[in-house]
């Protein structure tokens, strides 16, 4: 098993479950666009134009950290209400 496999934490399942209004969030959509771009997948022409001068990896990291942080805060709010 390589290092990437050993440290594979699927944070998207956590974000999907605990991020408020996940289905209606522009940042989630932007993360998806940037992820597809980094993976070499095709994205639409308008999205290509929007991100053409961006550091895609840095922007993706920033957005995903923010999404995970908000999901974690929401998770703790839920847990604390149950105590």
C-alpha cells in the first residue's frame, strides 16, 4: 500500500452529510469543476474561461478546506445539541 492509499480520507462523504445546503452551494460546484480540471477531465468552455488564470490546485485546496471546516462546525453543532 502506498502513502496515498494509507492516508486516503474520503472527506467528501463527510461534507455531503454535514455541510449545510450542500445541494445548493456554489462552492461545492466550483470544487467539482476544479477537481475535474485537475483530473484532466473535460469541463465546459465557460468554466475554462472562468478559471483560465487560476492556480487550480491552490484554489481547490482553499475551497475544500473551507467546505470541510464548515461541515465540521455543523457536525459539532449537531452533536452538542444532542448532549
